[in-house]
């Protein structure tokens, strides 16, 4: 059985990107930062290696010392953002949250990705340029990512509601939650959120998706019990 830990996710990254994923080389870091900024600002296709080198203040040849091509640069830029995501998901990956709270924590974190990890959000939202580039770099990568995402979410759902769904139902529910990625960019628009902060909106939306419109979160039910005892 797969153990969904931070170490497991980092091992998957190393499988596709090699051991240099955690390199602390300063020039390499500048190149990745420049590439990420340009990919976000003007798109993958319109960004050239020359522009990346210029923004990073390195020679074009230096870029190719660290990365095979622009698609390789994109993969590492996405991986760098995902390391930030792993830090954000630390309570989930380290097993420090109660099982009934893990799914809520994940959904809430997913809904704020567009603000915190814009390049990853573009990829999750189906940015055509990024998806084409990644398919050219490794045709199996997107399919593997989708499969792993569904497996992990199915585990979170099963942990939150043990024994309530069979394997097919777990996959269906995981697929529905993964479809939230198409909304990530829209949630940056204050009008969509009704003027509420992104964090507050994400928290309420996670409540609705995980606990439903009828049943309140477990902690709220517990608070009511405490109040009744007090009375």
C-alpha cells in the first residue's frame, strides 16, 4: 500500500527529474526564477531561452549547462513550485492532522493554489501551452500525475469516511474533486468570491464540499454538545 508522505512525493519528482531537483546552485535558482516569471507573465510559447537568460543575468550557454531545453526548464520550474506546495501541505503529509480533517485541509489548500503557486495552477487548469510542452517532454507524465492524484484523493476520502464507498465510488469522488482545478483561476476574481478573501472563501467552499450543506463539520457538532452540557 502506498504511503502518501512528503518523502514519497519527492521520490516521484526525483524519478522524473533526477537528483538535481533540490540543487542550491545560485545561478540555477536565478534561471528557474526568471523562467517562472516569464512563463506566468507571457506564456510558455512566447518565452524564449534568450529572454530567460537575459532576465537571469546569465549567458544563454549557462542555461543549457543546467537544463536540456525549455521544456526541461518548465518541468523544473513546476517542481520548484511543488516543493512550496509540499511545505504548505506539511500537516497533511506528516500525518499530524486527524483523519476526518485531512480531506478538508487538502481541498482548502487546493482552492488557494492559483494565488500561491501560479505556474502549478496554470498547469492544473489545463493551460494548453504548458500541457503540450510537458507531453513533448514526457508523454506519460500527465497521465501518471492524474492517476496518482486520484489515488491519493481516494485515500483521503476513504480515511474521512471509512467503509462508506466502494473503490469505484471513491474514484468517482476523487475525480470530481480534481475537477476543481478548472476553477482555480476564477477564484482570484473578487467578484466570484463575493468580496470575501480567498482564504475565507476557500474555507467555506471546503466545508460545503467535504461536510455538505446539511451536516455541519464535526467540530461544530461537538461545540453544540458542549453547550447543551453547560446548559
